[in-house]
C-alpha cells in the first residue's frame, strides 16, 4: 500500500510528491542541496504541528503580500512521526548515570511488562484504596514529616539547634518585662510574624529620628528602647518555625495518645529551655513518628518494584502496623482506625498471595528476557561495527538504566561525552533512537541522512541493526533521506535477499524548484563497465558522448593504456602530430609526444570496442564548438554535460570560470574509481543543479 505525500511551498521546494510504501524501508537518495531536510521537517510539521509549517515559508515570498503558504497533503492517515536528524542529535544528552534518559521505558517497558504490571497493581489495589478513601492521609504524612524535621537530633540526642529547642526559648509565651503591652501582637499566631517584620523595619528608621516611624508623633527615649527591644528579643524566623510546630501539633493532636498530646502541649508552653528528660521524650516521639511515617509510605508506594527482590509473602506481612508494640505515643482512636484499615487490606491481599507471587515471577522473567535481548542486540552491533564498548542494563534504585563500559574494563563509564568520539556518539544516538522510536510506536519513522558520516563497515553494521534484526525497523514504515548511495547498493543490489525485499529506493532531485523522484531497481545499479558497454554499443547515442564515457571507463579501471592516451588527446582537441604522452616524464616542463606506434596501437584498441572509430573525423567534431554547444543543450545526461562543458571552454578566451567552480568540474566529476556500482548518469540526474545552471550561464554567454 502506498502513501503519497505532497509538499508545496516549503523552503526551496515549490512542489513535489514523495511516495511511501507502508511497512517498508523507503530510501530517497539525492545529492546535497536537493531539499532532503526540508522534506523531513515538512512531513513532521504537516502531521504533528501544522502551525510550524510557516517556518518553512520560502525566502522569495517572505515579507511580501503573497498568499503562498507551505502545505503538506498526505493521502493515508499518519498520526505520529519520529525523526532522526541534527536536531535530535543536538538534544541527545549522555547522562552521568545512564546513556539515555528514559532507559526503563525504552528497554524494559514492553507490552507484556505493562500487562503484567496492570495485574499486579490490581492485586495491590486493596491496600492503595485506603489512601484513596482517606483524603487526609497525604496531609498527615506531610505534617508528620515537618514535625519530625523540627525535632532535629544529633548523636547525643535532641539538637539545641532544632526548631523545637529554639522555639521553646523564643519568648513566644514568656514576653519580656517592659513589652507586656505588645503581648496581643506577639502571641497572635496568625499575624505575629508579619507584625515582627514590620516592627523590625521600623526600628531601622527610628535610629536617627525623634518621630515615631509608624505614626510620626514625637517619640520619647523609652519608646525607642521598647522598639529596639523587640528586635533584640525576637527572631521572626524562629517564631515562624515555632508557630508552625504548634499548628502541626494541633492538627495532629488526634493521632497522638492523650498522654503524648498533653506532654507535647506542656513542652511547647515552657518558658525556659528543655530539661534532659524532655529532650529524651521528644527523641522518642521523633523515632516513633519516623517509623510510622515509613510504614505509611511503604503502603502508599507498594508495587512490583519494591516486592520483586524479596520474599513476597513475608514482605507484605511485615507491612502490618502493630501499634501496641511499637507506637504507644501514637495510640489514639483515630490512629488505631487507620491502622485497622491498613491491616485489613493487607490480609485481603495475602488471601491472593499465590497469584501475586506468580505474576511477580512472570514480570521478573519478562524483565530478564528484555535485558538479555537488548544487551545482546546492541553489543552485537557494537562488535560488528568495531566499537570497543559494551552496554549493560543493571537494576539501580528500583529501576533499570542503560550503562556503558569499555571492553577492556569492568568499570562503568559515567561520562560518555568525555570518552566517546563524535562518530561513536552518533552511532549510539542512532541505535538508541531506534529503540526509542519502537517504544513510541510512531506511524512513520524518518531518518535524515543518518549514516553518511560513517565508514563502510559501520554503515552496513548500522543498516543491519536498524533493518534486519527482529527487534528493529523491519516491517515498519521508514523514510530514509540520504546523499549516500551505499545503503541502496546493499539493500537493493548486493544483499536484497537479506533485507527481505522490504526496501524501495528512489532517486530524488530538484529541478526548477520541483521535487522529482525516479525509482531505483536492482537493474539500475550498474558497474561503470556495464554502463560504458551499454553506451558504446548503442546505435542511437551521439559518438562524442561515447568517447566521453569510453575515456572515463579507462580512468575507472586505472588503465593508462595507449587507448586512454588517444582518447585523452582527442578530448583535448589535439591532432596526431600534437598528441602528448602523459605517462612519460616532462622535458622542460612539456609533455613528450605520443609515438606513432603507441598512437596507432591505441586506435586499434579503441576500434575493438567501437568499430567505426575515426580519430580525424571525431577531432573535427570536437573542435566544432557550435556543434558541441548544440549537443550540450540537447542532452539530458548531467555527467556528459559537465564533460562537454570542460571540452567547450578548453581554449575559449571569452569566459573564465572561478577556481572553486572549476575544481568541481575538473576533479569531482573527473573520476570516481572507488565506486563499484553507481546509477546510470544517462538516466539519473546526479550532477548538482546549481553546477549545471552555472554551466548553462557560461555556455549561453558564448
């Protein structure tokens, strides 16, 4: 099934259609500047963020009154896209404690895991329902936590720096002599802190003035002394913390035994420091609060994660709260009611302990399988690609994190950015992208030039990892945009059977701002020998173009024979008498002449391939620039156009292209002998359009 994606008015693309085969790898091969990244962004924005399409508005219509707007039309329903591009790489962070931030979701949380987790949660639901039924419990836990913090202890007991110790000495209840008139303000729990802050600010203003800083009336010295005394006797932060302790004790009063409640009230009302036995009492209270708090938290957070490594039955039984044995200071009707509810819920859970144990065992097995499979797959890739690293997924803090280590060490690497090279980071990012994309279950996966920067062995190792393993993109809808032909050679030509015929390849190019695509099949990927033989044996191809390809054939096999020398002289418009031999050393910075024997032997060799080859007749055609210009304008073969351009301007004084442009003309398309296979340049427009456009400009100027 095909999905046609139409793109309009996005950056350099005025219009174009992209064909996607559903559940297949769709490789779109095109040279740099084609608009591949624009295609990737346009598709993603069009599907997920249509409002962002305006970012792709072509420059030619920006800041104009034009109604032209970027548009993406998709024939089939695609709801989600996950894209690998430079933006993904730039935000990829190698964390200190794991390679990727959501290892658990990516590598462990399979559909089977989620289903078993749901069953386990159902079986533990009875305990958690106690929290849902009692809205106060979360606040009680928070208040107990705050109270415990105020009872700060050291190895010697209650700390004198604790909030409760400071609060008792704060003179909240014991207002100093001379300040009695301020008692209604000092002992008002609601406004005391604000009032103290107001008073202390006033003290700062009264130092150099005889007027009251509040009412502007005359102030005698005794009044100034009182204002100053408030600042000297009271610390608003100490008072604030003490008032909070009193509030919490009032709120939690019903959760303490009557004796404890009265004792705590008595302690907070003290006007002097705490006695040793009172400090010991508060330490005991703190111990029971902390232990009770931990029990409540364990019940609230009960899940597979905190049961998986324990004897499950004993662990759940230990959750029961025995208030008579351990929490006498908290023994009250209200506390006993909560404890009774929890203990009943635990008994109910224990009634189905066998089923719970079975599901936890299934979950542990599922996790083990996921870890072994993912570790094996990633490490196989790393080994095949020649990387000296391995990954592992240990359990840490009741979770699972992807770790990295070097094969020569057992130490886990905590700083991937420090040790990994740029290429290694990209490789890890790409592999981890695959796992993340699979976990997200995206309808469409886009790879924007993912492997062009890798060497050949690593390219194939990545392709194998991405598209051939069981847990991979195999059978998913993937769009790969690349300027590297090797993935096509591997998946379409050389190893098409190993890729299960699940790959479609297209050549894409931009001409006059129109995206065009042309299918690439196994038969379209030819060695240059095959291409050359097809061209030289054709009865309809111009003989000048045949000479261009025949010379390139000898170049491609690095055969600097007599035949090559003859063709080289022909393309440089030299007569037999002017023919040089570039194989011989120069004399006085001049090439030596090609001997008659070598010239004639070269002619004979060429005639074995092209029987009607006639050097002098062809030489006249190569010297006829108007005829060459006409041929240049007629041919659609972009490679031939480049070479024709070189031949035309040879000896021309009217035009003088710049060095950068001529470097491309003379070198980039001069020889590509490292390629075993390539696309037929007579069929596929492989030369950059901007180079052809410049060639056209120069030719039109002749």
